């Protein structure tokens, strides 16, 4: 009699168990949306950075297209007086919202080669990578050399551009990038090169180029086509309750 009872319980419970399993599989498939729920071995930092960069580039192109549509609609409302139109054109060049071409140079910065990192296990890791202050030093030197326009990673740099380190990547206009970092400037090539040579910070960087093979290469170019800045021109800031709203700026150290 007990065996018959166990058999009946099994016959009654088996369909319930199968139904629960089916619901579990269906829920997993819905949540996965056709993707692997298990993290892929290829989900590396470099892959995530590249994916985010591609997404940002797509959104930037969409923003530029919409801005172009807005400009066309404004133009349909009537043209500006010649004097005002000239002022607007000059301002757009100065701000960076107009494409420009001309001679200049490109500075390429790289981290130390993997073999150098492997051969120097006792060296501070910060000495073996390019930092935001290295990129900032190059950009500042190029501005000081009279650059008419500058881009980083082929993205136009304007007065509100911020460069920040996040992990082993550098964030520019909210998008992370991995080395090598390419800083391009349009202007008098002789003056630009002289300004780079006169920079005390870049002189300090050169010590690490010699010691640990950090990449620092300057290439002159006869004709550079630099795109317009396509991001927002609105200033953004954050405030923390209990702290003063007046920003304080402290000079950065010349050391690494």
C-alpha cells in the first residue's frame, strides 16, 4: 500500500516539476534576450572601452545631424546681416564648431611595452603608463605654441574639454579611450615643436621615455583635416551639500 502511495505521489509531482522547469527556462530566455547569460571570456576592459566608444560615436553623429537640421530650419527663417554673419563665422572658428584644415603636427603617446613592465616588477606601475597630466601637458604646450585647433583621438578639443584618467583609460568628453593617444594640432609647425621642446613637464616625461620606453613621437604633417566639435557647448558642474560652491584650483605636480 505504501509503494502504491509513493507511486501516486510521483505521478502527481512529476508534471508539476516539469512545469516549473519550463517556466524557469522561459524566464531565462526572456531575460537573456538572445544573449549569453554567462560573462564571456572576451568581456575585457579593452572590449568594453571600444564598445562604449562606438556607442558614443554613434550618438555624437546623431547629435551632429540633428544640430544640422536645426541650423537649416533657422536659416529658413531669414539670413543674418552680413556683418553679424561674419562675426558668427569668426566665433564658430574660435569656439571649434567649424571644420578646419592646415599644416601641423601629431604627438603620439604610449604606455611602456609589456616586456618592459614584465622586466621591472619592482617599479611603480604609475611610472610605466601615460597619465592625463601627460596629455594635458602636450595640449597646453601646443596651445602655447599658437595652435589654431587641436584634436585628441580625432575629436576636436575646445575650451571646456576635460581630460581625466579612469582606470587605465583616459576619458575625453565622457568617452573612455585606450592608448596610444594621438594629439593633433594645426598651426605653425616650427613654433609648435619649439613649444613642446620648451615644456618643463614634457622634459620630465622624456626621462621616463628614456628609462622605461614610454612612447613619445612627434610627426609633422603638411595638411590636416580636423573635424568640428560635435558635442554640447553647455557647461556642466556638480555640487556637494556642505561644500563651498566656489571652485578651487591647485597646481598639478610636475612629478609622476
